[in-house]
C-alpha cells in the first residue's frame, strides 16, 4: 500500500493521460497475481470486492478517530477539513509526526477494509480507525482513506485504469474495455488479461454497463445527409439502465448508482417480463400520455421514502430505446435495427409504465425538432443505421440536437473552492440577476471557463471579498458571466424565486458591468414563454403540490 500511495502521487502530478497510463501499467506489471486485482480495485476507489457493500464511514467518523490522537480542538480539525477539501489529504497532513510510520501491505489494507465493514457499531469503527491512524505512514493513510471515500481525486478515471490494464498485459484496450463491460469486474478482467483469458470473460447482469453517448450538435444544418439517420425524441428525464432476471430487478442511473427503490412501479412492471433483459432508456414523470416537467421528477429523486401520495402525484414511466442483453445473449455488437426489433418484440403488448420510444426515418429535421419541443422534450437524437451499441463512447453513431433554452448575463455574488485538483481554486460561482437596485441569486455553475480564467478569477475575487464563510467568499458584484441553461423553474431556494436547469458558463463578459446584467423581469418573461408552461402550471395546481 505504501508503493500504491507513491504511484498515486506520481499520477496526480501529471496531466498527461499517456503518462498516467505508463506509470500505472509499469506498476501493475510488477504485481503478483494476488495483488493485481487488489490494486485495480483500489485504483477504482472500491475498498471491497463486493461492489454492493459499503463501509458507511463519513467525515464525522474520520474526525472522531483523529481527535483520539491529535491535541487540537475539534473546530480546528473541522476547519482543516474544509480548507483542504479532501478528507484523505487532510488526514495525511494532520497525522504527520503522530504515527509510528509502520508499512502497510496491500493484503493488510484489504483486511482492514473488511474489518471496518464488519464492525457494525460506530464506536467500533472509530476505535479501529484510531488504531490504523496511529500505526501507519501518513501518506499511505491519505490514499487508504481516499479509497474509502470513493474518489482518489488524482485525475484518474476508470477508463484510464482500463488502458493501463491493457498496456500491462499487452492486450488491446478495446478488448479489455468490452470484457470489463460484459462482466462489471475490472479487477478480474485484469487477471484474465494477464493470463490471456479475456475471451473467457462472460457477460453478467446486475452491474451497470457504460451507457452509449450521443455527440452533441447545436444546429440541424450540421447534420449532413439527414435522410440516412433514424430519429427519436431527446427526452428530459433520468437516463437509466434496467437489469432484470426472474424476481430480481435493478435500475442504474447515468452515474451508475442503483435507484430501484425510487421507481417501484417500473421495477414491478419489468419483473413481470418473461425474459432476462438489460434495457436502456429514460425515466420520465408522465401523465395523460405526455411528459411532465423535469422538476416534477425531482420530487421523486430527493425522497428516501416514497409515500402513496407522491406515487400518485408524480407517476413515472420508463421510455425504452435500446436493449443490450436478452436471455443470455449480449447484444452490444448487434446492429441497431436488429436490437430495435428485439426491443419491440420484448415489450410488445405493454403500456405504461413500460413504453418504447417512437422511431422514424429522419426528414425535415427542423420540423421534427420543433415538434419534439412542443411535446415537452429537449430535442432530437439521431442514430446511424447498422451501428453497434458503443458503451461509454461518443463516437458519432448517435447525435443529439439540443439547443440551450436561452442565455442570461449574470453577476457573481459568491465563489467557493472546488475539490481535488481544484481544492485551492475558486471555481464554483453563485450568480445573480438584477431586481431593481438589488441583486437576487438564481443559480450556481462550475463548468465552462478555461483553467487560466479560473486561476485569474481566483486571484481577483479575494480583492472583492465582503465576507468569508468556510470555503465560500461572498464578493462585491463586479464580474459578469454569460450562462446558458435548458429551462427555468420556480424555486424557493433562491431569492429570485427561480432556478435554472443545467446552468453552464458560456463566457466571461469582460465587456459588461453589473448594471448591464439581465433582470428579474426578463427571467419572468422567459419562464412565462417557455414551451409547456401551461402543463407545468396544471401540475403545480394539483392538490398536494
């Protein structure tokens, strides 16, 4: 584990994907057959071999264990956690000079994770963590904890680990990627690759496969020869993948989280299918044959417990648009039209909550796009006939046309330090619009600016600071941004009374001053004019909403 920490540090210090792969492949190549799966699992920030098992150790438990060792007040430790922005790094720094600096092997790290898992009482976890902290090297403990928290934060995605596994074994990356997608077990795939047994890796259910992604285009005119494409609506819901066999059903979201309990009516409908399947599609809030606005669906997402009232107020359906597995056959390499035929056969005779996305030949895309928006959907997805399902890739075999609803010029009112590599940068910006002489907040964004612009704002914003609260600076209004978004909805969260859906920064408007920012009146105008607003109002006016 000490060498693991050293390699992770080296990976964190380079921004080159190629160098990251080289560093990792050299490390993996020198590991024993016993340690190889452990390291691959730890690199993917998974402490336990059982992917469904969780250690359930939050920051409070980690701080409690630290306080058994450190001579400082709890508030000082909490402040250090906030300032560093990463629990593992904070612990590594705070423990310097307080541990016996004994080595930790990969096997002993695995055993410690297992002991933490089986220690069910909070006091037992804290006691074990304290013992671990006292014994081992701070830098090793930094990464030991990062694995627990589920994010190494060293610029390492699982796809890079896949590449390193392939390079270490002398195998083709695409072959490793497909084997990992079939099985959902990259550590086992790494061992199979070393032994030349990738062909023997079998497909399995109940692990999230990577979703195929659509390449975005902004204008219909960017589509050359549209007549060759098949077209479907681009839905404004939650992308989901359903695995079902017998009585077992699991629903995975785009983030690969398991969410079956949020959609019991969909799970029950899929459970009744006489097939083992993996379906790709979208969960939509739905009533009367039409989608409800996305914010209606959000009421389901934020609930730990679904009441009968919520189930009635926010009904959902699954709009299926692909089938990836059917009764033992993995269909990823099957041409699109054949997969579509199998999907229609599998769901034939079913109505809500299991629907099949309507599909047709693409013609007059401008009209198709307008009609999709009028149906309450985001736009269009075009799919190339004959294409395979390319998991985790944005190859261009699928293309999406999804224009921003509008843009607003807004003013930064607060800035927050990011996480990981951005822990020292002010990279998350709360922004506001004008309401007469005052500014009222309407959202927050962290994507869209270049790294150099973020560094420049990090230098500039402290000079505008009016108040500091933990990791957040409240700043004097001076910086204007242009932000794009997909919709506006009413919200009690912001002083403006509105919130933006998927806000992202288009550019830093250096040419504008805060008094030239957009107004609350413009936001109201945009909200009242949005497609489907009558449907939104009808939903809001229902009893209990």
